[in-house]
C-alpha cells in the first residue's frame, strides 16, 4: 500500500454478525502483528446500525499504537489485528461483547453496538521478535 488514504467504510447488507468477522482488503508483506508485539495503525470506526463514523485516527494524522493482546484495545481489536502484516488493510466487524458492550465510551456509540473498523497496519514497532520496521 504505497499511497495511504482514509478508507470509506461500507456496512454489509443483512444483520450484524454475532461473531468477530475479519476480511483482508489488502494483504501486507511486512512484519506480522503477533501477541506481545507493538503495532501502529490508522483506523476508521463506524457503527453497524447507522454507518456513522464515531472515531478515526486520520483527521489529525494520529495513528494508534498498542501491544497486540495487551488489553489496551478492545478485545475485537486484540483478536482482529492479530496475524495482519504491515502494509495491510483489514475490515474488522466487532460484536458488542468484544467491543464496548453496554458501557459505551461515547455518545456516538449506542450501548450494545456492533462496530466496523477498517484498520491499516502501518508498522510493527516492537515486542518479542519484532524489528522496528515500516512497510515498503
């Protein structure tokens, strides 16, 4: 992925899935996001019910950095980003039990919401076995 641009998140037809759903939009060829590794990502999040954006790292160009499986992100992210490779773009649909459940952090996310994220894995920057690398 040479030119990174903010993705448009599309809501699939039908009912919201009840399990975590992962779909690679672009398969990266850089280091792999494994548990314990620190990753840097750009993302857009929308609610499944409305398709309205509730969060994005793109507006202020502020990628999010977290350790995969470290509990700093919602469970759907910890599981959904795992296995991605730097340079990849992935759609992750997160059911409420792996997202915010009934404890919404924002008025833009109704309690019990299924969430859709499009995540760009910019780099694997640390953790066990990871060299600080950026995708080509």
